[in-house]
């Protein structure tokens, strides 16, 4: 989970080792441990900061000699900080992001992997209770089924990347420094199969590692040795990597036998206020409101689901079940979670969406998204901050504003709505 805020997503999402629908769900890579560490005031000269990093690591059970050997002569990676502002999950139209991963080639390759590793995946399903199509979808989104792990333009030394972020990203420096300490602990405790990795401990620009992009702290907590060779090898062992992903999902609440949800078909003149991302209803209750699963997908009447409209009332609608929130734990971006979910459906053989995205809409720039958040706050609609990312709190603020001016409250941030907000008194 590359998790620069989401990750290299997960290179995931693109071919680069990219490595977050509820406002309370956090990606593991973003959920910084509450260590009581004070925020870092501002970036420092790297030479000065290295001394702090060594002290930070040794205070977290890393041997002094190892910390000095790994960090003492380290130089920053100029490409790493540049990558923090370019995460596709937050800056691209959702349909562009999804369709960059849910491609015919990615689907075909994933189905080959399902066949190739059928016995292993069956054993993982039996042990962890997580559907194989979801597991392989994570694998595909995160690293193109491992293909990006051999790309030297993408794969980087984990210690150098995290040290660069720990010194250069003041807003989240404690998080990066804790992940750096976790990476050094992996080395100190001889947990990684370094004999199989000539490049040493490797990962994404944000330190996410292996086939399914685990941050070092997540590796320590959730990685498993499924092939029984004595190492939790998420870099070169497919069984270890995909089983570790299944274990992560199980630990964070995956419900065996349940799906993530489904595309939904809405009735004409549907009240968009019902798609508030927080109100769960039974499938039977949604049916009574005219909302039905697309493609006739069977869902138990008593199953609980929440309705979301990622691109507003003119785009596809989705009924999401509790397992979708577990996908969001991996990466808090809604676009990421939908990418994994929709790829898993296609790997299973399900058809494409019945309703197209509003492709003619112009995506807001980062400056426009920040302006939108600023203006909403000025008008009394809380967005949770001004970060240029349209997350659950900003969508809730948008719905409240839309309702106040008589617009369909679908929470969709497009250029006409920004113009309306700018013109509001």
C-alpha cells in the first residue's frame, strides 16, 4: 500500500508500483500510530536530519550500529518528494483512474493468474475466508501481478525513500519516521529474504513493498509465511504475498461469504439525498425505493448496503456492503477501492458497468478543488480541511450546499458546481 496518501498504488494503479465509504475508514499506511510524537516543525538540512532519524530508530529498538550503517551516509532521493503530490487516486477523474487498471489486458492476465495459482488460492480462501478474485484484484492493481517489481525505474530502496520523506515531508514526518524504524527493524531482525533480493529491501517511492505493496509496519503485523520456508517473503513468493493480503483483509474485518457490493440501477427521478455514503439499508429496503442490483446480481434481502454516487446522479451508482470498507482500509481513496472491486468482478467473469461515466465533464484542478473547499468552509459547510482532495467530508459538505440551493444533493464536484459555489452569497 503505497500510501503516500494512498500509495504507489499501489502502482497499483497504473503500472508503477504504486504501490483511501465512510469518513472514519483509514488506510493502514495512513493510520499513523499514536505514539505521542510531536509534529516536525519544518524540513531540515538532510545532514542534520539524519542524526534525528538515527535517534528515532534506536529509540524504537533498532541497534545503533545498524541505524548508523543504513543512515549515516545516506543522501535524499529527489524523485520521492516530487511523487507525493501526484497520486492518481486523488487527481484524476475517477473513470480515468479505474479504467487505467480495469483493462482487457489486466483482466486477461488476472484470469491466467487465477488458473496458474488455483490450488494456492483455494487454500488461502479456505484459511482466511477471503474471495480469491478480490485477492488477485489487489495484486493486479498494486503491481500488475508483480510485473512492476522488476522495473528499476519504479522500484527504490525502502530505507532511502522513507528517510527522504521523514526529513522532507514535515506534515507527516512522524509517520514516515515510524515506517523507517519499522523497515530497519525488518533488517535488524533478519525478517526479509535479502538473499533473494539483490537490491536489498525494495519498494515504492513511499516505501510500500512487494507484490501487494505492504508498508513496513503492515508487513510486521500482517505478513505471513504461507509457503512454509521460514520467511515472510512478499517480494518473491506469490503464496506469501497473496496470503498476506488475505490475512490483512481478514484482520480488518472481511466477512467471509459476502461480496463488496454491486453496481445499482436507479429509478427515474431518484432522490440523490438517499445516497449519503453513511446510511445503510437492507437490500429489501433499497428495492422498495426502486434501487436494484445491476445485471440481476443476487443479494440477500436482509444484506445491509449503502448507496454511493461517485460521479453524481449522472454516473454509475453502487450499493456497497461492509466489505467495501475493508478495501478502503487498504487505501482510503474511493477511486482505488472501486478499482479493486470492479476488477475483481471482471476477473470473475461479470460484465462491464451498465451506466457510463460523465466523460464530458472537466475534472477540477488541484487549485480549484482547494478553492471549492475554502468557499464551502466560508459558507458554513465543513469539509474537514483544505487539501485539494474530494473525500467523504467534502462530499458531505457538497451535498449540504447542493440541498441548500435546490440542486440534486449528489456530492459531485464538477466545474458548474464550483461556479455555483463561487456565485453564492
